[in-house]
C-alpha cells in the first residue's frame, strides 16, 4: 500500500463560478437580502446581497447526483433548517436523496433515499416538490420523480410513504392559510420538456430512461397533514400552485401546455385564466402572487432559442387576480444592465432576446415592493421596477456552466486557459483571480480543447462547438483581440484535444473525435495552425466512431445529463506530446487502445498491452494520457475505475501506480503532471464521482513521482465533478475546473 495522508489543503474559488440552469429561487423568510437558488448541475447557491453575487452550499455531499437538485425548501419556523432533493437516472435506474441541513446550508446529511429525483431532467424547471408545513415545524412532505410521496413527522429525520401512486410529482405545497391542507400535483408524459433531445429512437421516455406514467396529470389533496388523500382533478399537468391570500378556496396553477388555470373551489374544478397571454404551443411553469398586492400575479411562458415571434422577456402581469394579463414591457438592450458580454451573440444579436430564454421562475420580493427576480439558463436577474428593467450583476458566482478542460501556459506562471460549454475560452494570468474571454465566432456557442503556444504567449488555438453538431478550430495570434476559423469540421466532429509539438514550436496536433467517415482522427499543422492535414492515424477496423462506444461513454458514463451526448464529458486529455523529443505523440482511445508516433503522426505503433481496457466492466475506460516532463520515456495513462498507470519504457510495459489497494476504485477524470523539487514528477489526480462506479469526489497529489500520496480534503466543496486540473509552469499553482461547480485555484504545498 502507498503511504497516504489526508491534508487540509486550501482550495479557493476562482472568479469563474459554478452554475447551470437555475431552476428555482427561495427567499429567506426573515432576512431580506438572503436568497437561495437551486441548480440542475451545481447544487444550491446562496446570495447575501439580494442576488448580486452567489456562493455554493454543497458541503458534506458525496455522490454524483447530489448536486443535481430538483427541489429546495427552507423551514419557515427555523431558517437554519433546510432540505434539498437531488437525483439522476443512469442504467435505467433512478437515484435520489433528501438532504437536511441544520446550519443554514453549510453542511448536509442524507435523511431519505426512498424517492428518485431528476435534478437535470425534463421537470426540473417547475415547482418545488418538498415543503415544510407552515403550521407544524415537524411535518415535511416530498414527492419524487419516482417512488411516490413521503411524509416526515419529525422535521425530516424519518420518513413514511403516503398512500398515493408513484407518479411524477411536479409540485407539493401546504396551503398557507388552511392548517393541515396539503396539495400534490403530478405531470403527465405529455408535460415533459425535451426541446433539444433527438427522440427519433425510442421516443422521449426511452431517451430519458423513464417509463410511461400516463397521459393525464393529477391534483391530489390531503386535509389531515398527508394522512389521507383524495383525487381532486385530473387532466392537465400541475407545475406550480399559487394561493389567493384573500380567498382561501381560490387557487391558480401553471399547467404547462394547458396554460394558467384557476379554481374557485379548492382545486376540484378548473377553468382557463389566460386572457391576454400568448396562445398556442406555449409552456407555462411558473405563477406567483405579489405579496404587496393580492390582485397582482406574474407568469412567463418558457421561451426557447428556436421560438420565433415572442417578446424578448415574456413576463406577463395580471392586476385583477388572473382574469386579464398583459406584457410587462417589450424589452430592449438598454433596459438591461450587468449582463455578460457573451450574451450579445445570442438571440439574433440581442442581449434582451437571450435574457428571457427558459425562464424557470418569477419570484416577488416579500420585503421590497416592486422588486422581482427572474431565474433562467444564465442565472438570476433582478428588477426594481416591477419587471420593466433588469440587472444581472454579471451573474457573479453562478455565471458559468459545465467546464470541459484547463491548460497551463508554458512560460508564464499563473497563466491558464479554460474551456466550457456555452462559452468561448477564458484566460487567467493570475492563477484564477481574474479572467478574460477569447473571441467566439458567429454560429458557435461553446469551447472544447485549447492550447497556448510555448513560443508565442499571444498565440492560441481552441476548439469551438455550435448547434447542429458543427465544430471548428479557431486561432488567435494577437493575444485574443481577434480570432479566425482555421479548420471547419464536418457535422458531428468535435475537437477532443490540442497540443503543440514539444520540440518544434509552431507545429500543432488536434485529436478530432466523431464519425470516422467524416474525418475523425489526428490532424497536424506545420504553420502555427493556419492550415491542417490529417495524419496517418486510423483506428482499428470496425470502429466507426471515436469514441468507439460513443453513446455509453458520452451519454451514460461521463456526461452530466444522461441523454445529452457531449455534455461536459471532459476533453483535452487523450493526446499529448513529448516535451523532450520532437515529433513524439501519445494518443488514447477510450476502450480500444493507446498509440505512439515518433515521426509527427506519419506512423503509429500500438502500446496498450497490459492496460485494463474494460477489464472489470464497461466503466474501465481510458480517460487521460500524459508524458513525464522530467523523465524521457515515462508515460502515464489514467482510467475511469482503474486509476493511474505508468510505463518507464515508452509504453512497452505498464504497472498500476495509484491506488495500490486491490479493490479500491479511483476515476482519473483529471490529471496534471508537473515538476517538483529535484526534477521529480509532481502528480495531481482528481476523481469525479460517478454513479456507475459508486465513487466519491477526491483529489490526491504525489510530489515524488507516485512513491507517496497525500489526499486533499475537499469536504466543504461537496461532490464536485472534476473535469480538468493543470499545474502552472513553475509547479507551484494549480487550477482545477469542474462540471457545474466552477473553477478552484490553490498553491501547491499550501496547507491550513
């Protein structure tokens, strides 16, 4: 066994925060400036300044799905007590947990694992499915995406299943004015949101790994705190309920495709309440009453990028309790402030057109009249004038989504480049304290791999992706002032990795995955990236796509969303160049092998003998390859499940380096090899938590080439999904990036 000690290592959040789709918002019941936001991939965030900036609240979480939050609740009796519901589906099995915090969200512990939730699923943007009884602090109710509805009578410590079918719950709410009255609404198969999924094979439910739940939604009610139930109504799907503060029997509901509906008899009968709202093909998931004016209500249809003819921010208000509605304002760019510049390129060039996309919730501030909050894909926006103008504060703390990779500058300490979904690359020159963006290009919205030239610090090459499966390599030679497309790829191709030749500055290599027939393989440029040619590498016969097991690896094993191929599965780690020998390349394929070229890609030799490709199950796949910067002929190969392997003879033979325990599982989802004192290899490994392997989030470090290891304590960060780690050129600073939880920087050797 290796010598391993746990150290209280100091991780500091970089300026690039976490984020994803912000699907819900709750205001602290007693402190005006405190807000809590839930996210589909990044857990829970807190703002202490009224939504201007945000920090994560994920301490103590361990499993892969714990950051995929479908619902959140704060006890009105003791705001230090909170609950969160998180979950995911993999391998057609739903996972889920209810966690409780007793310290305001600083730490969490699981209290119920009997319900399945779908925090990044098709109902994530709808109402809360966990609620605390406003009249009884001990009673908590939660409805799962699977597993039915459960009740706790001891403030969430123990749970019992209620006598309701195991339907797909969309909202669970106690009546604020009638003690003991509890409502639970369900969502039908037709109410699911699958705008961007390719459903040609297997249909929506097959793609979601779901099962049919019926074509009708239902609303149930209990008059005795959940002891007994009655079916009130069936037909529409119930996404969110709003209670009239003057007439207790009057309810309003956002019913997805059935619009806004109203009931005057406690939910038994419903009729349309949408005169003035957009008609036809609109999905409504939020409705809220203004606590300062009981006749005022707000709603917003779910605007998506492909929809035409809709207002930029489709926020509607009713001043007569939901009978008549009107658009609050036809927004223009001048009505918005503090929105990031990257939004300018969306929505036909209009920032306002992007600011209203995918609104999940409208919240009215209970303390400040006229203040509204809007949650959507980008973050949380704030209005002080009833929705006529909006500010975003640059979405500080939750402005980014899923980061793909990070690479270090070869000459400048503290310089790193980060790539991510939905953004062009970002560069820091101070270890992560500040960032600037490299240029995006029209038609492209995300970035994958990147490389910074060793010979010219102003020279960048990076992969970009766009809708419709398009991708390219972009080049900037002026430090990021301008950029141009230098290699347009066929649809379905993807820039997996970029490297510069270790001994020939200006010669670059690109690993492109996707259909082999469309050109997947290894490319080379001898003129700084201006022109490219495909090298002689060809995958073994019978392999039609890279990865060979594409859907399993990208959509099931490594992605953050089970049905989205190429959603933050990690990049820039399966191609490397020898820093000491010109023309030496190392290339890995997830399941099929490892290859080496000693002539710049003109010929290739297999090196994979002895490595554990799917040796102990499908999840044993190669994820990282690297050369040692200090020892010629020393190679590293990192596997999901099987840990880190090393060869000291140019790949002719291999042995396992970490972990040494015969049954210990470690996912090498990120690896950085640097230089420590006396020319020893500095190794930093990160393991993301994966459902398929049952692993937790970990980071380990060796400063002596793997002879001894230290484990960096990260309990306060939660179950972060590490996707990349880079050590700077001095071996003193490291920047790590995650899927949904932002970037973190540290000083190697710094301990608390």
